[in-house]
């Protein structure tokens, strides 16, 4: 990318990755970018859990159970295919990171501000990866709210909230996306 504006304006969510591994130096650079996100009161509420193959395997029963619930809700006739697709979303990406934000159960406003700061850190991570040719997708869903996910990852759900998984790798392809024109998202008030 030539400059920051190009980097920001050209970043896209990536859904399919090559098998090429990501160099540790690039990953550490992305974590440094994440750690430099803006943060009110310097609470630094974010944490990144890089999931290896053993941890991903521990998540398969949870993913399968949640896929079954979703299949039944959607009245899908092919649970096996649905489960296989859901499992592949956890096992296939070259890099899988669970992102958490610190909870503040006695301070709703602090928790909201910390969530916003954690999203900024997550976005810095994604932009840093993108600058190095690595695409990603921020994924949420029932797996981020299921207590067994927290157990598999040894995360205390009373202390941290999983705000998503980052799936990352070198893109197989980059899709074109139409964004809203600026005039539709900005309003100047007198």
C-alpha cells in the first residue's frame, strides 16, 4: 500500500486463505499495532489468544453442537454439511485468534468504553496484517457467547468477554465491495 488512506480504504474481509503460514515477525508487528490502540483511562482491556491446532480441536464438540442448534433453527436438511462447514471455519484458517475485552460488571459505562477500545485494538491488528498482505475476517456468533468456548480456551467469562475470532491468512482472492458514499453517512449540523 502506498499510504494509510489506501490501506484503510482497500481493506476487505477475506473468507478463503492460502495455506501459506504467517511469519512471526509480521504477527508480532500486528500485536504491537494492536497494543497502541487508543484507550480511555489506559485500561488496555484487550487480550489476544492465538489458537493452535490442539486448542482448535478442543473447540470441535462446541462448534458441532452449535451447528446442530443452528441447523434445527434454520430447518436445514443437511446437518452433516452444516457441521463440516462450521468446523472448517475453526480448523482451516492459517491463523485463528480469539479476541477478548475486559469485563467491568459494576460499571456499564467502563465496560462499554473498554469494548470500544478493544475493537480499536482489533482493527489496528487487522490493518497491520493487511499492510503485510494478510487478509482477515472478524467473526462473531454463538461460539463467542457459549460457556464451553470459554472453558476450552481457559478464559474466565466473568473477567473477559470474547468479542470475536480473527481468522487470518494470505488471501485466495479479494472480493469487490460497494460501500456507501460519504454523503450518505455524514451530516453536518449548524
